[in-house]
C-alpha cells in the first residue's frame, strides 16, 4: 500500500502550555527541521518500519518564544482502510510506562516525603526472602541493579497481581544487589507493588491522581482501552485473537490485568510532552509544583550505584552508542518502549522529543527502530 500522509505543524508560545492556536509564520530553521523529520518518518513508513507515528519536538526557551513541532503521519495499521493517525490516537507505550507512570508516582511520593529510596523491599513484603534479598532497596529496583533476572514468561502459568507478586518474591537473585546493571521488567513490576503499598492505592489510581490529572494528561491511562478508542494496532498474535488493538501488548502486563509497573500504559505524544515539559521546568506545571525541584534533579541524574551504568532513577541517560545520538548534552535523559516508543530530554539545550510508533505491527521481528530514533534525535540536536 501507499501510506497515507497527514501532517500538522505549528509553533506556539509556551505560556499557553500546549493549547492549539493559529501558528505564526515558521522560521527557516524550524521549517527545515520539520521537513527533515517528515522525510525521515515518511521513509520509515515506506519501508514498513511502522505504519504511522506521532512525533513532537519542543524547543523550550526560558526567555523568548518557545516552539512546538507536531507531526502525525500514516495509518494506525497496514490495512489500507484503517484510520489515519490523529493527535488523539493512543499508542501502547510498553516500557515508557516505567518512566511515565511508575517513576512519576515515585517522584510524587518522594516529593511528599512518603517514599524513602533506602527502604528495604523486605520491610514492605516480608515474603521477599532468599539469599541477599534483605539488601535490596527501592533505589536498586529503580536503577535495575537489584539482582533480579531481566524477565520470565510468568504469563504462561499465572494470572492476576497476587500471583505475580508471590512469584517474584520467590525468584532468586542472580547477583548481589548494587553490583550489576541488568534491565529488569521483574524489578519494575515489584517496584510497582511497593508503590501501591506505600501510596495506599492501586498503581493506576496513584498515577491518575498524582501524575496524569495534575499534568492534564487526559488521554493517558492503563489498558485495556474502551472499545471505540482511536488506538494504533500492535502485534498480530494468533493465540490472542489476531491483531491487538487497545489490548496491552506486553504479555506479563496483560496477564496482570493491564496494570503493571513495567508496562500497560497508553497515551498520546501531546500528553507525554506535558510530562516532559514539567520535568524541564523543575517539576512545575501551570503554576503547580507537581514534583519537588530537588526530586526532579535527583531522579534525572545518574544514580552512580553500579560503576559505568548510565541509569538514573527510572530513566536512562545519554551515553556513547545510545539512541540520544552524537550531539546530546551530558545529563540528557532517554527511555524506550518495545512497541516503538521513546522519550528524550536534553535539559541543557531545552529540547524534548516524543516519538510514538507501532513498529511491532504486525510483527515484533521488524528491525530498524533504534537507528530511526538515533537519526531523529541527531536531526533535532545537530548544531
């Protein structure tokens, strides 16, 4: 098929905080950047890297006019009759859940003085027993240095949050806490349970109350989505009924009911940009201090727990060979989602990027999204 192309571009004054207005005449540099991004994304659609995308780029200037580029391209699947991508099309965020919902809730609770990063997991869940487990603290889970394995196909034998908590509490550590970095879905699932214990409510309720509502992220929620919601398709999975649409792609998150610390969130690029802009403004949004300024600084800098690790608290940071590209400033935060999603914030340059794609449609086997993300960021960052 020939991919349908729908493009929307604008420049706004950020005191409006993302409200859509009639754009002024674009500057030549921004117009050039928009065209380069458009060309890159169109080529990716033509090559079937993904059927469509939402891309937003914010140039935040403390003094002067800040600008926002929004690009919506393609369709929500490879069906020629499928809807084109709109500003309100939801995407399955996959592991962006870790930094948008889970880390967001952690930052809010930390800002309120309710979350101590040195809390031992065993103090919250005594059944988290085994060699070295009494040494695992919340900061280890957030930095993927707890010693837990990366992943296990628990969905094959169990369903429900209680079953998952019990299973993870009995999984042995692979290494001593704080000695090795290993990106762990299991660790973030467990961290989600810890937040529920500390916050006294379910993770989805905490995220809505502490993050999504204050930041006016009205199109952000955990799955499954109500029937009829505009949403990009993900994988075609025969034993799950075919093409997934509005159903959480991640198998473990789906088996937990759609709500988990590691995956399960759906959102739009514009909603996510509200979150990134809040971080860039030191935790402030529309006159409200959503996260304490010191909490934002703490969570977005490298944690320094494991020597050589680029991990901050929840977030990753730019490093050689990362998707941040060659021109990112030191201290830039990044994160990706398996379905084809990513976020990027260069605090020093005042740049933020949200890229939402469904590169797992119709199969997760398609390669190339890493190179696409890197090239996107280099276009935006290039001096």
